């Protein structure tokens, strides 16, 4: 199993949880907007810090498990984890907390 296959499974589960939470709670567009902004910030930070760590030689990936595409020095596979976190954590929060009491 390569990184792309593993990431597909991981992101699909996170997306399913987030979608279920949105449907169950009938979340407002503010929730979706906050998640989109969070994703954008995490993607930028991932590109910067992964590239810095790879460029300084802290670590590298074996070439046979990667797709080959990179954003700066960061392989595209590295962007799945912050994407999944930005979907999964708010999704779980919405599922396991109650709405505001009125």
C-alpha cells in the first residue's frame, strides 16, 4: 500500500464524519467557512514547514512510495493529514457535543 492509497482511505473517513456531522446538526455556513479557512492555513503551514524540514535534511521519503508531485519540497501526500484533521476534528466535535442551549 502506498501513501496515496492510505491517504485516500483516511481522508474519505474524515470527510464522511464531517458530512454526517453537518447533516445531523444542520450546521450553518459559518462552520463550513471556518473549516475552509482552517484547511487553507494548515496547507500553507504544511508546505512551509515540511519544505524547511526536508530542505534541511531532517528527513526524506523513499521515492517508490510517493506520487512524485511536490509543493515546494513537500510531497503532495503530506497534505492529506492536515486536510483530514481539519475535517475530522470539527466533525467529531459537532457529533459529540450538544448545540447551544436556548
